[in-house]
C-alpha cells in the first residue's frame, strides 16, 4: 500500500505531480510520501497493540533526519549500528531509552558515546565485545544494559547476502553457546543483562522463519529464567519483506498475529526493528533519460541515476519496477536501463520489457525508499542526489543536492604538492 499513482496519466506522489518536483529540484532525486511513511509505521505499530512493545525503526534503511523524526514523533525508538546512526537518532529527537545498538564491530568511542547517551541496550555480538563494554562502562563508572544477539540458525529463505541468522553468518553468538555466555555476563560488574535479541535476515516473505527464531528464543529465555537471569526484553529484529515485483510477504497484521499467538505467555517487552517494511515502498528514485541506443540488438536506456545512487540492482540483482512519469500509452520494449557509471554492473533494470521511454523523459524507480539513499555514494565523483518529502500537497527538500565543492570537502593538499 502506497500513495504513488497516476492522475490524468501523470505519476503523482499523493496528489503532487512528480514532474513538478523534478522541475523544481532537477534530476535525479529521491521522493518520499509522508502519508505512506506514517501509515506504514502506524499499521506496524498498532498490529502489536495487545502486547507491550517498542518499535525501533532501523535507521540503516533510511537515515534522513526528517524521516527519522516522522517515526520518532509517532513514538518510535531507533535501531542503530554505529555512532553515526546514534548521532542522527539523537539529533532527530529520539528517546535514548528507546535506542538499541546492534553490530559486530562496535568501536570504543562508539560504545562510550552510547553509554554516555544512556541507550536502552547493546545487542552484544561476541564474547570479546561483552568484555570490552564491561571494561569501558567500568572506567566510566556506569552499568551497561545488554542483551546478547543470538544466532538461532534458522534459514530466512531470502537472498544469501541479506540472510544473517544462519550459523555460517558473522552475526550474533551461537545460540547453543549463549547460555554459557549469559552466565558469564551475569558475573560482570558493569553489565546488566536485560534481554535476548536476534535478527535473522531481511526481505523475508514468509512467517515461518520468524516463528522458528521466536521459538528458539523462548526456550532460551525459559532456561535463563530458571537460572535466575532476569530477561525483560525480547528483541526479534527486523526483516519483514515487501512487494517489489511479485512477492507476497505477510501483511504486518498477520506477522504480528503469528508472533502474538506465541508471545502471550512470555512476560517481556517486545522490540521490533523494522526498516524496509516501513520505508521501502514509501520512496522512489526519479531520473531522466539521457540517451537511448541499440548495441548488438540490445536496447539501452541511459538515465542520469546510477549504481552510486541506487546500488541494490547492481549488488543483489534486485528488482525495482520502472515506471514512466508520464504514461502516454506507450508500447513496452525490451531494454536495459543503465546509469552513467563506468562499470558494466551499473544498471537499474536488465532485460526488462519497459515502457518505451525517450531522451528527455522522466522515469521512476519504484520501491526505493529503503537502502536507496542510505547506500548511495560519490563514486565517479557524482554529487549525492537530493531527498524530497511530500506532505499535504506540498513538497519539502529534506536533503539538498550535493555541490561539486562537497565532493572535495575534507581533502587537503600537502605543501610538497603546491
Ligand atoms: N535490525 C538489524 C540488526 C539489521 O541488521 C537490519 C538490517 C534490520 C534490523 C532491518 O532489517 P529490515 O527490516 O530492513 O529488513 N542492504 C540490503 C538490506 C540489508 C539489511 C541489513 N540489516 C538491501 O538493500 O536489501
């Protein structure tokens, strides 16, 4: 469900024509629908209204401060994986006691920053990390609240690059060794054990893997409580998938129901870390066709957005629908939609029957709100594109286009080169 649709053959975000935004900000740009973002958050959050829970929006999916603020204003916490994301979350007004911090490689200054900010908990991913947090907390004279991120070894049945909860992945602590690790954590002076956490992967389109993981966590919680370890939080991570093409992921209400059916006898506050399901279909990338050409019978549509702006197709061969900004009853033509980057892997769609777009026309790459801008880069010295938010018939630039000077910001020329 989203609010990108055609009105009189013009693609609109809510009721704002995409073309009018393009005329104001130029292309390429990311465009988000406030109504969609708010609705997705509300649907997800209210699906869990019958159990105590905190939604911690996963900042890595989209870390724009205005976007974070939309969810924070709705009561969201934030799931972070770096000091940078902590900074952004706090700047956006997040309640530190609703911030959870995962990640296998937390650095000392990041841990200290999180301790100083008094975040809700660290999701600890290794024995050494646990020791490090204990040590830094001790030196700061504070106690760190933690959960262990356990690796429940369930197959999320998703793309191998984004599956994280199987035993061969780098994430988390082997669930079979976690009891031992928890016993150790209980003995550490500057550690307070408060939760159990897992995150099994992303773009998951079935309920079963989540339930398998939950069942394994429930067993662990029971064993821990037997030993007198007070577990108050169960963090089930994120990972619920969306429809990019033909996928039929469970509706958040069905996902929630399946979880709540098994959750009533667990006396815990649940934490969820959704990213994609909230923002994925709430954003598009708008780009202009620069040229078309045919090489060896293959039609190329060369557009002004590239893999540096949206990496997902190149990195995961992932599908994003391509739609013309003006419909005009076009015939579909088998094409590759490619960007200006000097890499053969720079494409947004490959071997796809897409509406015949011509030089100077605009197209939208759909479902680009999650892991779109947040994974973009300056490769080929391309300034990063603006982000624009539509609300109530108006649009707001929530990140301006980088300038050429931004590209060299922070660089310095040593004297011997002058
Ligand atoms: N929590 C943790 C600990 C995570 O690592 C992630 C995503 C999430 C929550 C949010 O997952 P979501 O609800 O968005 O599935 N760049 C890839 C996705 C990588 C996901 C990494 N972790 C992509 O573009 O598909």
